[in-house]
DNA sequence: TGTACATCAGTGAACGCGCGTTCACTGATGTAC
DNA sequence: TGTACATCAGTGAACGCGCGTTCACTGATGTAC
């Protein structure tokens, strides 16, 4: 039998989500360090003081947004990296996946790109931790690949982080291209694919 | 004969520079989009209204900081990329150069990393333009290299931008390591060197 | 060189405004019996 | 099922404060003769 939340709990979660959504919208045009608590509650339509029932501060809300933006991506990344088909196709599929993710969640991607080096330390730390997890996970999947025979753990992690950084750069370029014509997005996809391919060629010929 | 600035002009430039310096200091712990004009003037010790004699807004000050942070780097990058010696040594020298630059100008590097995707559009644009110039310049130098025979202009630019992005990532990692122990900085240098080397290996075996 | 006037970087008072945070509250929901 | 009490998400008034911007000003520097 499914556990139904009480009415009170359900309403609270709804308000909390509304605050997160409103904040994410406002953050398209500013940084977290200038986001005001009153702005957020005004956008939702609740009293400023209601904010404190859910978050200690806007920085606290920011770390919740990091979890929302990156927390659910881990399985997706694992399967994308691990799927064993032709290396060239795998890269094209990865780039395609990034493009679709940026289309579907532009505000989340923008938030991560912006706050990764932003002015709010707890949020930077939360993002860094998530990206480090991505790095480890990509490393784990790469390790299973026969191509990784003879690779040290350090070198595998070095390569994994190179891929992760490259994915982020690509996502951020797709984001910029969202407002432009479709050709621009196609150009970004082609450049990203060739860069990933070049890295993969480097991997094939690597001797530690 | 050298042209001496009038006393008035000299004093004005001095105040302007003091505003830029103070802003850069304040931006170590926040984003430009939350930097207040009064904060800056207070830090310098002038009246808030004096700000308007030099900048229209904090966004305007931001674009001036972009020029200060990146404008003088073009010759340095050109010579680093173009110097023709062993490829492995060139990479080590480049990483070393980045490390020293981060040591010498940590606040400038932080500012660029933070505002590249920050909440102030004119500043993002100014940074994008400077980085695009870096990409073109690196491409020009790579083109002179005998290794680039048979490479299309597009592929050379793709590779050049890969190097530029990699330099930025490396600079940002050195920045984080600044507060840590010396071993951490050494680790960053080694990882960055190997990543650059892997990219260069990819370059050697690239077939368009 | 000296004088009379123009320029303009920096001042200081004043303004209206939105901010984060506190506090006691209300009334719907939850719980014990 | 009905009743009496507890919980707690959201309210609304109030606070002191710093913000960006305006304006007329001052007095050192610059310029014309």
C-alpha cells in the first residue's frame, strides 16, 4: 500500500517546490549572491516570513537546487558512459544527450554553470562534491572498458575528469546557443563531438 | 619627450584604479551582480557620488576589470604557444606559467572564472570576446606548426579552443589549491600536464 | 609672470525604497481518548 | 464517531539599515591673454 502524505506535509512540500521553482526562474538573470528572500516569496505569492519554514537562507535554498539539478543525473551518466557500442557512436549519443538535457532543463544547467564558481561557498562546495562523484562514476565505467587495460587508477580519474569538464563546457555552449538559430546548435554539437573524439584518440594512444 | 599627465588627470586615474582594486578585493567573496557601488566607494574612502565620475554602474566597472584581467595576456599566450621546442616541455612550461599567473593575480583569475557565467550580461560578453580572441591567437600559432599540415581551419580552431578551455579549468583548480598545502598544487599541476599531454597525443593521431 | 575666468573631480545632504529578521498571531490539520 | 487539545505552515505588522541616485556645491587645476 502506498504511503500518502498528510495534507499538511503535502501542502508544505508544494510550497517548498514553488519556492525552488521561483528561485530558479529568478536566477536566470542574476547570481545567487544577489537573490533576495523577498523576491522569491513575492514571486510565489506567500509572505516573506514563510521562507523560513523551508530554508535558513538563500544559500541553503541554493544547495537544495544543486541536489535538484545534479542529483538525478548519476544513473543517466553511468549508462551513457558504460553502454558498449562503437566509440564514435557513443560520443555522438553523449553529445545528443547533453543537447536534450539542456533543452529540457536550461535553468538548471545555467544555475550550475553560474554557481560553480559563484560567490556562495556552500553552494560551490555542493557542486564540487557532485562533480567529483560524476568523475568517480565515469572512472568506474571506463575501468570496465577493455581499452583501459594497463591504466593506473590516477590516469583513469584524470581522463574521467577531462570528460566531465568537457561535458560541462558543452552544456554551457548549448545553453548560449539556445537563443540562437538551429544552425548554431548544430555547430556546437559538431565541435563538441570532434573535441570528444580527439580526446578519445588521445586515450587510444596513451602510454603511461 | 614623455607626455606627462596633468595633475588633475593623474589624480583621476589614481582614484579610478583605487575603485577597480577595491572592487576586485570585494569580489573575492561575492558576485558582481551583488556588488554595491557604496561598498566600493566606502572601501576606497571617497563619497558614493564620486563613483559616477568614473563608471556608469558596477556592470561598467566589471567590463573594465575584464580588460584589466585579460587584456595584457595576449602576447604572453602567443609566445607560450609558439615557442618551438619539445612538445612535452612546452606543456610543462604552459602549466607552470598558469600556476605563476594564478599566484601573482589570484583575484583577477577568480573574477574571470566567476563572471564568465555570472549574472551580468555585458561582463559575460566582454569575457566571451576576450576568450574568442585567445582561441583565434592560439589557432594562428598552431597553424604555423608543421604538425598542423593537412588540418582544416575549423579543426585547428576546435583544437585551439580545447586548449584555451583547458587552461581556464587548470587556472581555476590552481586557485582552489592556493589555500591548501603545496602538495595539492603539485597534484593539480601533474593532472593538468597529463590532460594536456593526452590532448596533444590526440592531436598527433588525428585524421580529419 | 600675473590675472581673470572656466573646468571638473570629489562632496555631502537628502530622497524614497526594498531588504532581512523578530514576533505574536491564526486557523486548518493531526492526535489521543 | 465525537470531543478536546496540540501542532505548525503561513500571516502581517514593525524594526532598523543600507541601497542607488539627484542635486547644488566647492575649491584645486587648467587656460587664455
